C-alpha cells in the first residue's frame, strides 16, 4: 500500500461542517504504510479544540476499515488561530497560509444566495473606504479582489476595461491591478472575453484565487475587500485556505428566503475561524419621490440574522434607482453622489468597518 493509496482512502474524511475532504483541503501533510501500520500526519490551523480530536478519530476509523491495516499512528499538528483584534492578528484559515506583505487587513464580502446586490455593495463599500482614507492622507490604500469567477461584474461597475499589465517574467511575473476611483481592482473579468463563459471545476477555481492573492502586486494597502460568489463552495473554501482573513461581512436582503441562507454562510465562516464583522442589509427599503418609505422585501431580516450569528447590523442600504444606474455607468453612487443618502449609508458602514479593524476612530469629515 502506497502513500497515495492511503490519501485516496482519507478522501472519505470530511472537514467538520463541510462536504469537502481533508485531502483536497491540503491538511494531510504525509502518509505512509509500514508493516501493517498506517502513519498519517495532519496540519491544522484552528482555535476549536474539538476539531483535531474529531478528525483524529475519523481518520483512525477510516484507516482501520482498510484491509491490511492493523494499527494507526496519527499525528495532528495544530497552529492556534490568532485573534484578528490582537496585535499582529491575521484571522483564521485552514492551512496556515500567509498574507502577502503590504496587505494590512483582508475582509471577505459574502452572501448565502445570489441576487442580493453583493457586488454592488462591495464596489460602493470599497469606494467609500477609499474616500475616507484619502481624507486621512492615505490615497490608493484600498483593494478590491473580484472572486466572483462565474459572473464578474466589478469591472463594469468600477468603469474599468482592458487587460492588467504584467511585471516581470516566468515564475516571478506579477499582475498589476487596475485602478479607478481610488481603488485597486483585480477581476476575472479582466482576463476573459465578455462572450466567454467560465466553465471551471474546483481545482481551477482554487488556482485562480491563489493567483489573485499571491501573484498580484497589491502594494501597500490598508484594506483588501474580497467579493465572493454566492454560496459556500470552492471559491470560499479556497480563499480561507490561501489568505488569512480579518473577518467577513455578510450581505442579505430583508426577506426570509435570503436571510436563512445568509445565516448558513455566516456559520461557514465561523467553522473556519473567520470572525464575522457584521451583516449589511441591502435593498432594505424603497423611497418614493415623496420621501415615503416602502419595505418591499419585508423588514428586520438583517438585524435578526446578525443577532442569530452573534454579530452586529452594519447598516441598511436603501433600494434606489440611482445605485443601479451608477453601477451600470461605472460610477458607483458614492462617487457619483458622495453627499447623497445612499452614499452616507456606505460611508457609515465603511467607517464602522475600518474602526473595528483598526480599533481607532475614523473620521468622516
């Protein structure tokens, strides 16, 4: 029996809380079979003491069911997760990945389901944060990584097109992010034609996420926002393996159909030790020309989701035609109308997010 044979059997062992196995997660560092004894070494990054014990038990049961295996030796090396609020803390990840030099904070923007306006929210949040930091004398210190592999809409909303430049050659080559509205942007939309659908399986998605983290010259930035596709699939899991996150922001609309799935997305991040920084309620209400408020998708869903996940409601973004129009024009609402009602909401959310990451007040004046 070879090491590969053992690893093939270990593909039956799922990481707690996920449908994905510990081999594809990269947690099996070595495997061997000697004189009837199967030896396995695992490397985890977690603050949950139950996870190593559960995995050790399941690996032992899996291997003992293999014909010819009489004994098992299972070594589990655990690296504690640093708190994102502690000095030098980097948030959680599964495989002990290191954050690229120069990125002070990395935050995922996620949703459970599609259609909640997550990319529109991400674009406006990035521009709002860039405006706040520019007022502090720190221009160009925000990055936006568009990991929505299948439907990259960030380039359109940011008013960007063309191809990013490449610096260097061979293995040392680095993509230079494109920049607009004070935000550095990298997206799959820059790398494929508009009429080319992305039909990829998990390993290709993982490789792309890794390249966006490791082979993009982000430079010195205070905040990297990562716009994730909906759900809890390969892109999300690849990200937490590749880039230590300071936290995640969940985007949902108020109705139960969205909040129930958003809550599952929040539980996924908690499973992999990524702190939840808060919930943003998008399309929260509609204001008619007379100024009357209409709650088209119900009310209270964002607050209820935040309460169930033990986090806070970051803000409520209204449903306004101007927000959609700004995205279609490549002029996000916080850029097109920086003093408007919607922009004020995004500025409040951005200030709260930066404050929670820096633990010091960020002025909006």
